[in-house]
C-alpha cells in the first residue's frame, strides 16, 4: 500500500513487478461470441407443414 501525503487517497497493488496483461480475455470473449453466432445462424428449423399445425393437433 502506498500513501501519498499530498493527495487524499491511497493506492494498493496486488502484484509485484510489471502489471499483468489481460488482453487474452478479449480474444476469448471474441472467439466465444463468433462461435455462438455461427451456431445460432446454422441451426436448421424443422420444415413447416402447409397450413401451419399438423392434422393430429387440429
């Protein structure tokens, strides 16, 4: 924890050395989003029967 007397706040770090790089999270989110879009658009819908509902449900 670092306290600076000239300001009204204190800062603390949870790591030593260089700050960690979290850019890989953006790549994972992008890949998951693309896969979800591809799966959602590639699903085939069952063919519709003429007249809407099947005869046994009328």
